[in-house]
């Protein structure tokens, strides 16, 4: 598996990581940080890539109450994503809340 470059014209692991990061930043509100923690080639059906990503967003309770804090209070969520061979997101789901 190639991690950079594009000798075959197929998307690379780096391309898949960038797509996952961009998708989550666009699809979710007020994303502060996205860490793509795992990307593998898909094993079944239309799925070419499977990925996991950690996302940090402002805590909605504090925000709705209008509470000011000296430092941002961020909630951590983990998402699972599936991409096709053209790097279109086929599905994404929230795996679990941060601990």
C-alpha cells in the first residue's frame, strides 16, 4: 500500500486521511480538532477505505448556558467512516463518547 504519491492513479492512504479530516470538519458543528487515528483498506463490498477519527468540539451544555471559562472545554467523540474507491464517504457513525 502506498502512503504518498499517486503512481497508479488510485487514491493513497494520505488522500484518504485528508478526505476524512475535511469531511468531519465540514459535516460537524464547531470542530476544534480532528485526529485521524486509523485508516485501512476496506475488505468488503463498495468500501475501499475504513477510518477512525477522534473529534473535539466545544461542550454544548456550557455553551448553551453561556458560561465563560478560561480555557475551552471540549468534548471528545470517536467516529467510524467508510469511503469508496473515489474517496466519497459512504457512511459515518459515532462510535463512542470520549472518556
